[in-house]
C-alpha cells in the first residue's frame, strides 16, 4: 500500500510566541510535501487580519500551496470578495469557503445585512471569479445545527453544485463513521473528493471538549484508553497509535489523502505521517 498524500491545517497566531510556534510548525511539516496547507478563521471572524497575514507570510516565504479560510461572518459581500481579490493578487489560488462559526456568546449565526447569507452564496460568488480552487467543510456526523445527517449531505451537494472542488471533513475517531458517510454522499450523487480530517490528540481534555462542542463521537474504548494513559503519562504514545490506526484503516478502504488538524503542534502529526510512510523531501524557501 503506497503512502497517502497529506495536507495540514494551521491557525493564525495571536501573539509573538504563537507566531514563532506557527512558523516552527510550518517548517517542521513542510518536508512531508503536503498537497496544500490551510489557515483558519477564528469564531466570528475574530482572526480575519491574522489569517490574511499568516497566509501571505507562508505563501511568500515557502513553496507550499496555501488555502485561505474565508467565511460569511460579520462582513459585507464586498468586503469578503475584496479579501478574496487580495489573495488572488498575492498568488493564493485555493480557498476553504465556510459559513463560519458565530461569535462566542451569540444566539447563532446571523448574516450581515449586506453579507452572504450562507456558504453556498459565498461559493457561487468565488466560482464566478474563476480564480480559485474552492474547498468546503463536510460533516461525517450530524452538524449540531442540522436537522439530520441527510440534511448535511444535501447541503454538501448544494455546495459542490455551487462550484466547490472538494470537501474537508470534521474530525472523527472511527473509520466506519467516515466510510458510511462517504457511501451516502456517493449515493446522493456527490462525486467530488471528500478528504477525511484527522485530529491527533495532543491534549486529551481539550480534544474531548472540542469533540463535544462539534458533535463528534468518541468511542468508549478510546475514551477509556486516554483516561488511563493520562494517569500513566503515556498519552503521546497512545495518540500516535490511535491516529495511525485510524489512518491505516481509511487507507485500506481506498482513502489516498488525509487532512491533519495540527493545532500548530507538529510532533504528533509528523510522527503519524512517518508511520504511514510519508517521507520527507527537500523543499525550497522562496528568495525575495
């Protein structure tokens, strides 16, 4: 079985120390030859400028393909498309187009009066420009705001039909969760690539809270194992084994691309990739 292609998600730094950590993460994972790397937005668009700066820095100083997250939150259509135009001018050719999470403490997403009402509107507007490969989000388990999983699948198809090229899934911990979702998407007529999102568990308590907030099921066997490993101080070893087994199971079922949520902490992601046979290559830094 050949090694998969991989991609990595980063988030923008909020202070100088975090900036160094982001750059260390980029440099640590770049030799694994990712197909692309993405940079997120914070909830409520709180890191909009930081995302733009991070995307610009990675794009300018490395030969990595950078996919910039772009959301509908708290901006007019003109402001959002101006950001997209700036990306295109800078040579950024990929966008992860999302509705976006509402600001913390709000009662849910509310579109800006002059903004995009949803991700499909944003995708359509970006597709009309023709400058970008557009990626979107997908949910192997029901999105907390969705009526049911079929509603999620119908909405994913609408996003693909609007002009998206591929989808990146929310993280999950059971390969069957993704495989069942992939089959349902195929049955619904979705033929665009659906790339599984993998979260190596860097911090067990944090991962558990994150999973609860987005509706991701943690199998009992994994929860019990991490509770025990936390007591014994062996969580890193377990995290590497759990993520590697998940990825291997997916690859056995024909998955050939894996998208890792790195949380700007590269060690576990790098170790999992090495275990899967993803070997370092020499990459070039751009010369100004």
